[in-house]
């Protein structure tokens, strides 16, 4: 490959990556605003300023686009969790901060709609479960528990099921918050309740 061909290839990849990023940003806004069922790909391409051909080059259907938005949103939430616990020296307090940060991030109405309201119907629970078991917040829970256990801050090592059980409790709290008329107050109450439950689970 010549240097010119290599430069052209890199430029094409950069353009492709920029188009994908633009589509995901615009689609997140529209899915969050209008919901999965009411979202039209025509509206997505119009607001993104691209052709339908450009969209279908990267995403084969509305479901495929939503899945990419869902996965990107999960990565965004994971980064928020990492930022919350990263600078806390006490590994058990860091764990609590990560859980609270995840819940607080889901106060965002677009995140609520994408992650909690529409994802089960749009993608199906098996797909969501597969995503949870291979990474994401469940993996962060497992790592947080292992760090705390390694530091001697919890009285028993977590079982293989423990991260999933904790994630189930956190998701139930997130759904409770999303349905509440006073989401901030319900978040504070839920975060406090989860702290008590997790401390008891850890034998603290």
C-alpha cells in the first residue's frame, strides 16, 4: 500500500467514525425525547443531516441503531461510575459511591427512557441479559466487591451470583425512581436504603 492510499484509508475511517458518532448523538436525543416506538429513521437522518444510505451503511434497522445507542449509553454510565469510585481510597466507600452515581445518572430522563423504559421491549430481555453478564455495570460490581474483599473491608467474599443480585436491587431502585413524582427525594431514599442493605450483606 502506498503512503497516499494509507492516508486516504485513514481519512475514510475518520469520516466513517464521525458519521457513526453523529448518528448516535442525534439518535440518543430522539429516542430519549420521543421513545423507541415513535422514533422514525427519517427524522433521525433529517436531524443528523445525512442520507438514509449513510445511516443504513452503518445500521441495518431502527432496532440496530437503538442497540448501538443503548450500548453507548451503558458505556457512558460505566464511565460515570468509574469516575465516582476512582479517587476514593476506602474501597467499600468507593463501592457505595459507584452505586449512588449510577442511580443519580439515571435521573436523566433520556437515560431513563432508553435504558429502563424502552430497552426491554425494543431489544428483548435475553439481549439485555447477555449484555449485562458479559460486562457493564455487573462487571463493575464484581470488581468493586473483589477490591473491598481483598482489602478486608467486607466480612465474606462475594459469590458468583452476588453481583447480579445487587444489580437487580439497583435496577429496581432505578425503576422506582423513574416512576416517582419526586425523583430526587426517591433517589435519596433509595440510595440510603441500598447502603443499609449492602452494608448488611457485607457484614458491616
